[in-house]
């Protein structure tokens, strides 16, 4: 329906443009063929108006009457502001770096329209031409079989992890090995088989392992499990948590292959973004952001005398056991990669997700703070993996962080009013505590300086594209409550296939 409406709109636009072109041509000829006194009104009034109309039609698509009733379920106020834009992507070579911010010299949105929630089936809306945004292609020639992932968790938690794993792991050659504790309940066998079937249906190469060991030792034991299950092409054994999200497996694979030498004993890991965590736990490889062991390093750690000694370490966290084992029995120390995000932050994480930085991994998104990475990643079905959280700034002072938010900077973004190269520290804690990893940082903006619409819907429309709905829920009360007169704001973006 949307596609046919767009086609009809464009047909009408072309007809109108042809008619206007012929009219302008006739008017121009008449000014040459007839006396000046006769054509003076044409020159002074009609011709400028016709040119203006031609220019207006040439730069806008009139979508005429639309049905936007799908918006109603997201809106909490009787009336709300609404604007939409249609976007098509142009893919750039994978070798080109994705900048943290791309400036687009046109507005993102037409004027917002005030709509009534109970009257959304026949709405006439202004619009702008289809917007073209450049997105990097994923690296096409990457061998994901070099990666073998390990997770230690419970079967029930693994079920909740499946949606986010479905973004980055299906149809790859990477292995996934999951260690779970034994479950004596009568239904455990059925649950085990149902989980295997669900992952197989999702085209994820899952192997479940039952381990009687305590969690920390079960986590550490995955090193040996992954080593013994390696294939001739396996280069990296990867320990992650069940809430570790990878925006782009092709980019992660390319990054590892071009940055590190897996033929040597190497460990690449995430460091905590919080100095308080480091002060408490030490400079250890933090498992939620990812611990990547080369096969030669794993081979040295599973030597019987080393392995048995490490299994007796008293630590109650898996990544601490990995760290202590390394410290005691190897001269190799972790290389901390800033692209791996442990995300030890609490509260409002929006500043980091609006930074435009390319993240290799994301952690704690459903526990320490709330970001629906599964919803955010849906846009990859039309734009590709590399577009998730990509950032663009527009001439109307809007910034789009794809899959996360559409922000209007009410005081403008030009002339140094907002330094978008710095990360806005929106989460809890002192700035100095995070600058070593997330910096440079800047102070959070006041509520009146920044209007934020967060993603609430990302639906795949068959044969059309992905529809994103971003909403600002207006709550103007001192304590964040709704007040009389509050009006929600909705931004809808349609990304075309």
C-alpha cells in the first residue's frame, strides 16, 4: 500500500512537472513574440510565480492522504506532533572508515504537524524528497569460522538471549558453545531439546554442554571446551556473556584479522569503562565486553599442570579466574581494545549510544541500563550491519543516531554550541571515572536544550522497507511526570529496500 502510494505520488509529480515546464516555455516564448506592454504582467507576476511553483514541486513529494493509525499505540497524549521522512541508502566501500558524525546539508524533517490521536486514518502531510544516506558495506570476504564463542549461563537465560543473538550470529560459520548447570527437573530434557531446536531454526551453530562446576569455573572451563571443539580454521576462542551484543560480526572479524596476529599467544579483551570497577577488581579482562584468546595461548593454558592449578583458584567470577590464571602461569597480558565495550555504567546511557562511535561489542544493555539492542538492530535488514548506531547531523539541528534516537538541539549545533565530537555523559557517576575509556566527555545538556525522541518501533514492511518510529514522551513536571498540555512528538522514518 505504501509502495503503490509512493508510485502514484511520483507519477502525479512528474505530470505536474511536465505541465509546468510546458507552461513556462509558452510564457517565455510569448514574452519574445508580443509587445513589451502586453507581456509586462506576465514578466512581473506570472513568470516569477510559475518559477517558484516549479521549484517547490521539483523538491517535494506530495504523499497526499495517508493512514498513520499505527502510531496511535505509541502516543500517550490526545494530540501530538508528527513528521516523517523516507530514506534510501547508498552503500560505500567497506574499506572506507565510518566517521562518528556525517553532516548532511539539508533538513532531516519537514515541519511538524499537530495531529489528533483519534483521527489518523486520512491525514494530509507535507514531505521532503527521498533522503539518500551513505552507509558502509559490510566486509564481504571475511571468514567467521575463525571465531568460536563460549557462554556460561542458565537455560532460561539463554532463551532470552536468542533474539539478540539472531541479529549477529545466524548463517555464519562461527561456533557457539554454551555451558549450563544440570537441571534435575522432569521437564529439563524437553527444555533442552526445545532450545536446541530454536537455535537450529535460527541457523545458529549451537552446542550445549552440561557442567556441574560452579559458575566461575564453568566459565573458565569454556577455554578447554572451545579448544577441543576447534576446527582447522579456528583462530580465536571468545568468552562472552549472554547479554553481549555484537553490532557487526563481519566488522569484528575483519578488525581482529587486520589488527592482531592470532598465530602467536595473544589475549584481546575489554577493560572496564569505570575506574571504580578497575580499582575494585584490577586491570583484568572483563568478560562481558569479550575475552578473545588465540588458539596458541589456549593451548598453553590447558596443559594439565597449569589447568589443574587454575581450577583451584578461589575467585568467584569467571573473568577473574581467567585473569589470575594468566598472571600466575603466563607472561602474556591482555591487550585492551577500546572497541570492546564492557559498559559498566548505570542510568541513562544515551550519551554513548548517540556518540556515533563504532562499537565491536555492547554489554549490560538489559541490566545496568535499558537499551533494546534487538529493536535497534532491525534497521540492518535494509541498511546492513554497519548502519546500526551510525550518526548524521542535519541543517535543521536534528541528529539521527540510527536505531537509537532522533535529537533536536534547540540552541543549534553550529558555531561550537554543541561539541558533537565529545561524548555527552548522561549516565551516573563523576566524569573522571569514565574519561580513560569513553572520553573526551562533555557535561549533559539541560532538558530544554535537547529534545530526544527514542526508538519504540522498527517494523519490517514486506516489499517496502523498515519503518522506524521514534517518540519523545513529553513529561514537563519537575519530577518527570505528565502535566496538562504536554504533547508527545513522533518522528517516523521509512528506510526503503
